[in-house]
C-alpha cells in the first residue's frame, strides 16, 4: 500500500506565520488560491500538550478544506512525517506598522481604460 504524502505548508495570516501539515494540496479552481485538505495534527498521548498546536487544532476543527491565497504562501515542503503545527509572530519588530500589500494577480487592460 502506498504511503500518503505529508506536506508542510507555511503561510502568513494576519501578521502571524502559520505552519500546518496536511496530506492533500491542490491549485484551486478559484483563481489565486491553493486548497489544503486533510489536516494532520500529531496525536499526543502523554501529559504534555503544546498550546500552539492545540490552538491550531481548535481553529481548524471541522474544516474540510482551506483556501490560502497564493501570495500568502511562504513555502510548501513534502516531508517524511508530520511535526508540531505552530503559529509564530513575524519577527523584525514593528510588524504591526507594516502590512503586506494586497495583490490580486490581475493586471488592468490598458486598451479598456481600466
């Protein structure tokens, strides 16, 4: 039986860096989006619980598929096995004063006067 691949997806979301693991990733039919499905979270049977991973697990609870804008994707890796999912702040100080410039991917047609 073939082993399903596991992907680590790192993306930006509201001033934070999300690192999640999934076993299905596609280019979406919605232009400019990547679809990620089948989220993989580590099953921890011990007493130690990672609060960041639990926060992500709760945030994506009941989510069948998530659409991530392509311009928010930092990196996608195919990995051997899942690791801890996490959320971290963007480093560099003053990140609250700097925002990513929105980009739609569409270029106006100069012939239409847009």
